[in-house]
């Protein structure tokens, strides 16, 4: 059983927010029918379309990270 959210975060860590991430995830889906079935179920549970769900989720993570750093700097914290 796959944890799709964790898998997508791992791919984001490995490939950053690039087309390589998209290609790798699509390749994984093609090569593993169990992963594909669980991904479709994950999309249904989270309100995503299977065609764009992983990309929508990745974009949400990236926006959340950006928002965190924007708030951090807004309150005078600089690294």
C-alpha cells in the first residue's frame, strides 16, 4: 500500500518542482497498476482529478512553503 502524499513529497524533495517530477510520477503510474489504482482512490478521497491531482497537490505544497517564508520575513525574521 502506498501513501501517495508521502510519495509526492519525496518526489518533490528529489526533483524539486520540475518537469522531471511529473515525468517520474507518470512513469511510476504506468509501471505499477497498484500504484495507479491507489492514486485514483487518493484523488477521489481528496477531491482531485486523476489527470491533474498530483500536480495540484505539489502546487499546494509549494504555495504553503512560500507562504510560510513570506510570513516569516513579514515579522522581521531574516536568516
